[in-house]
C-alpha cells in the first residue's frame, strides 16, 4: 500500500469516527454512570432525594402535579420527568430503573455536547473529551451521576458548553434547544443561560433571538417559582469567601477532576487551561505584529482564548454562587467548576491547534516553539485526561455502602399481603427514617 492510499484510508476512518462521536459519547456516559461505583453496585442503590422527594411524588401524584411542584424553591423539570419514567417499571427494580433512566438521560446530554464541540472546534477528540467530563470527573461518580436528583448539575455544564460552541460557530439544533430549555426549567442558574444567549445576540449569531426568548422564558418561570414558594437551603452556614476559596483550591485546583490520586496530579488541568490561554495570547500578539498578518488565523487564536477563559471563569463563578445559595460546603458543589475546567481545556486546545494551521516556513525561535505548543496542546491534554480518568474510574461513592434496595424490597414486600397500605425501603445507612422510598401496596401487588 502506497502512502497516498494509506492517508486516504486514515482520512476515511477519521471521518467515520467523527460522525459516530455522539454515539461514542453516549456509550461512555452510560457505562461510566453504571460501573464507576465500588461496593454495592450502582443499580442496587438509590440516591437520597430520589426516594422521598421525586419517586414518592411519582407514585402518589399525577404527572402534571409532580412536574409543577417546586423543590427547594425551584422547578425541577428533568428530575421530575425522570422519576415519572422510572416508576413505570415494577417497584421491585426501582433502583435499576432510576439508575438506567439517569444513565440514559446523561448519555443523551453527553451526545449533544460531543456533537456541539466537534462542530465548533473541528475535533471529534475534543468533542469526546468534553462529553466525557460530564461523567468522568471524580465528583460525578461520588454524588452526581446515576440519580435523577443531580441531573440538573450535568445539564447546566452541558448547556454552558453548547452555548459556547454556538458562540464559536456551531449551529444550534433542535436537540441543543431542548437541552438548554430543559436546563433552564431544572436549575436556579437559568439566568446565566440568558446572559450567554444575549452575548450571542450582541455578536449577531444565528438564531440568537429565538435562544434569548427561550432562555428568558425559562428564567422567568424559575423567578416566579422562587418568589412564590418557600426555600430552605440545605445548610445554615454563613457565606465566608475565605473558606469558600480554600475549598475551591483544594477540590477544584489541587485535586482537580481526578480526586485523591496523585499521578497524574489533578492540578495539571488548571495548569493546562492557563497554558492554553497564555499560548493563545502570545500567538495572537505575534500574529498581529507580523507584516503578513493572517486575520482568519488570528481570529481562531482569539476564539481559543475567549472560549477557554470564558468556560473556566463561569465554572469557577458558579461554585461560589452555589456556596452562597446552599449555605453549605460540599464536594459535589465543585462538580460544575471541575467539569467545565476539563471542557475549557479540550475545547480551547482544539481551537488553538486549528488556529495554528500548517507549520509556517519562516517560523524560527520563539515563534516556532509557540506553533509546536499550539499543535501539541490537545494531544498532551488528552493523554493526561485519559490516564487520570482511567486511574480514578472506580471510586468509593456516597452510595457504595448501600443499602441494597432490591434486597430491602424482598424483605418488605410480604407486608402488603398482610394488609399494609404501603412499604418503606431504606435507601441510606445514615437516616433510614428520612431517606426511604414509600411504595403503595397497590403497586406492589400489581407488579409481576
């Protein structure tokens, strides 16, 4: 086989993989959701609020009644709908049903992110990297993934990335619109989506008016609910900027997306984001100073900087706002910042590499070094992330100790035959009275 034929085959394979990127992202998300948890398998456990808040409502009330019921002062559309789907399965497998519903929704969200980043950056590798961050950062496995309660955290990360992809040239699809609206109707951060949409309007991006209208509608709904329903934050600690900063440095910067492992160190991701920004600035300034200034290349480099710094900054800001709203310090509040740092790294590195173009014949010294740095930024980032995510894949989560919900069901189900109106399945070893699923016996008797 001659070199030309080999190159043609490689290009065909590359194009095929690029087209299949959303499918790969979906598979990664589903597998990671189901298999990252050590101890009691994920499909045999139920997250705290999944039980008494979302599943209990789905068993006891109508679909519309549950969807319209606020939780902690906000509409939670996606968790409510997810629980409604989950209770269609027999109650004996409610833990499996909840996990698989959450995994499927996560997979769909990951596919949308992968497609948007691939289109905006021209790199399916960056698309997969951004999608994988939703489920492979350590915070995802510890508390976020595999339950319907915390799906809004993933939705917010995904919507922010998709909107930045749109600002960088991606054309919004119906799936993108659906994701952004669902996020706005599930998260207190709906106003942030409006801000990004207005940014697109100012930059005259396609369909900006429609996106502004949809995000404004979602934000208005959340604002109305917040003003008309009581909200009790899960914690009562006063907001302390110094303490919040210490938590951020420890869990986002130092531990990064890999958690407790030390090789590779998690801080490499933050360092990589800083490096991408520095390389982009240097290349932009050098490009502007050259007599043969390439406006298109400079625009790509500037876009790399703005996307990287924008995604990273928003991720960091959401952490501090979350601490302020929740009045508590919890590792899961670092999820958005950690996942968005990974997205900023791979997305920005891909744009930086595309902006570098072919090796310039006249490049020497520092200019040549910057060109190599721009071209190698994404491959180096991918290697670090692949090793880090592989080494931190299986971890102890908040659900690793059970209880084993199917086993609890086997013990409790006979009570229905003895005349009980419902059964309660404990889902937490800490406070079984508060954290439990109550299943009406008419559901138990009717199930196979």
